[in-house]
């Protein structure tokens, strides 16, 4: 009898241990899956806002605020440049090559985050409130001085002389974040955008794929309008590079010391030749001016920084790279 009882105790103890181990496995599995997902992710997009403060005029102030990522945001009517409400001032999207952000205020420029690593970094950028991302760090930094320009690949209305009208007069603006298995980005809707005497609605989708430097821009306006444009910020001493391919696509590009560091950066916009009315320049930008249309306009833009992991190191390498991308469109 003692033997039977001993065997029963041993069996029962073993059963408890086995059950406990299975429970531990169940607890650990989701964490392991999250770690694995983060390790393999090659694109990411986000928009992050403050909580715990309050609006005082055009600024969001507070001492005990936290940041919260949201999938959708209607920009507050008080939002303007340097309102300190949205982390790094707007939505951001990245691949394992490069990152971008768009100022979700009247400036509407697109900036470049140069990356030294091939992992996702945006979720860790600007957590100290504002501008540490302008300083060199192990992951990289904000490298482009957009100023009053479009930055790289943003959009506005060109008056035909020297001025690009940005988004000072808009009824409302919303941003929707997208994160897929192999692609991430943001859709921005501008309602009641008034420029050059015309009020329109505009939808902009900006998406980046894994292993790519290029953002695909798809822009649709509610009505056709003159002067709708995209462009690249101009810098003294940096020439404009142009080419049209046999496949109906062309590009404008720049290369040289055009970062805040300063060091070498290549910037490019690929466009459909049948959608563009002219290539010109404004006070601050090299411009592509599109033909008036209410159909969707599609183009690609990208930056190639010399300090990127295994990055492009010369103008010759950059031109070879954009020629290869042009041929593949």
C-alpha cells in the first residue's frame, strides 16, 4: 500500500510540475512573439501626442505629461509650428533604410531622419519632449534643414512666380496611420484647403516598403487646380540633376553637403512625365509642377545619407542608384 501511495504522490507531483511548466510557456509565448516581431519588422509608422497637459493659446504645456500613440488624429485647431503637442511635430514613417516625418501644421514640409542602423527607431525618438533628435546619436539624427521649403517630396500650390503656398488656410486636417506586414505609412486628409483663390480637399497617402529608401506619394484633390507642386529644398552650390527614362518616368535629384551635420546626402523625386507640366524653381525649392487634374497623382521620393548602414558614399554611386530605380519603375 505504501508503494501505491508513493507512486500516486510522485505522479500527482509530476502532473503539477508539468501543468505549471505549460502555464509558464503560455505566459512567455506572447512576449517571445512580440520580441520576434520587433526583431524582423522592417517598416513602421506612428503619430504620438501628449497627455497630461493643457493648451495655453497655441502651445500645449505641462510638467507631468506622457506620450500616447494613436492610429487616428484630427489636428487640434490650436496646432501650429512648435506647439509641443505632437512628438517630433507630426506623423513619422520609416523603413530599415531611412525615416521621414511630416510637420502636421501650416508648414507641411517633409523632413528626413538619417539612420545609422537597420532597425526601427521612431518609437524612441523625441521622448524627452522635443529636439534631442537634432543631436547625433547611435541610431542617427534629423539631418535635413527644411526651413521654409517643402523639404523632400511634400506638396503645395505654386503661384507661377516664386512662392509655394503651404497650408496656412485649412478648415481641418486628419492623419491615419497604417502598419502592414511589409509596408507602413500615413494618410492625411486636408479639408477646405484655400490656396491661390481656390478651396479644395486633398488626400495624401505616403507609404514606404521594407528594404527601400523611397516613399510612394499618392495625392488626390477634389477639383483640379493650377500650380499643384512637389519639390526638393534648394541649397547654394548644389546642382539639380535631371533625367527622363524611356518608360514614361523621370527624376529630379540633388547630391552633396546638404545636411545639418554637414555631410553628403542625395535626394530624389521620381515622377510620371505625362503628369508634369514643367520643372522650375521657387524661392526655396526645385519644383515639379503638375498638370491640373482631379485624378490621383503618383510619385516617389527618397533620401540616401552617406552614414546610412552600408550607405551610398559618392555622387557617382547615388546617380547609379537612382538610374537603377528609374529603370525599375
